C-alpha cells in the first residue's frame, strides 16, 4: 500500500500496490498491468512491462507476430 498526502489539504489517501510475479516490481491499480490473474492454476500479478512481454510471447506462439531481430 502506498500513502499519498495532499500537501495543500493534508488529506491522506492510500493506493493498493501489487508485486509483479516475474520481476518483483511494485505497481498500482492505476497502471495497465494485470493486478490479479490466473495462469493455469497459479495466481499471478504482472506489471505493465511483464504483461506486455507475456502478450508478445502469446502472439509469437500463435504465429501472429514475428519477433523483431
């Protein structure tokens, strides 16, 4: 959890953060990543970078997009 404090009003607000299952990076629900999901029978959370990598891998496996060299 991250705490945000408005310096003008002193109001506090908390934002839930998640740990990426691949790279252990912290990200919030405001990011584009996958907060809570299941791959097979494993629960995962993926940050935006790892989520994009997984989507690229799925596209490559399905022969939709060639890997750029």
